[in-house]
C-alpha cells in the first residue's frame, strides 16, 4: 500500500528488504562506510582531526581539539613593552578586539 494515496512512487517508498537485519549484516554494511573520509562524509567518529566530529566534552587546548583561532593568522598590535598609558591602552584594545572574535562578553570599560 502506498505511503500517500495515488502516489506514483508509493511502491518505491515502501521498504522491500529486511528492516531488522542481524548485527553481523549491519557490521558488514558499515565496514564500507565513508566514515571520516571527507568533511562531506555521511559518517564521522569523534576526535580532533579535520574529518571527525568533536565531542561535547572537548576543550580548546590544542590536544583534545584545536586551539581557538588556529590557522587564522590573528595578530595583536601595539608596542611589546609599552611605556605610556596610551601605548598600554592600544595593546589592550587590540587584545579585546581579538578576544571578541571568540568570546561573547559585554565591554563595560568606562
């Protein structure tokens, strides 16, 4: 019986095969999956490589997942050893601008 009355593709939509295969059959089928083969793969394992999915418990420490901003050529500007208040403020503004790319916060400086 078609899923939708008068549906010309109803017979195609009805499952013809075994809807409860044995575990060995399922394992054999999955042995040829596209797991982690590309970003566009249908199946992904958990991990920190490019083609894997991240677990919900990951932290951006560079070991269990990549560091935030990794590969983005981020730059902090200003003097390395600022000596005036204006130079310190310039470095601080640069750091805050960079941080705003990764963290949601309210800048309540006065």
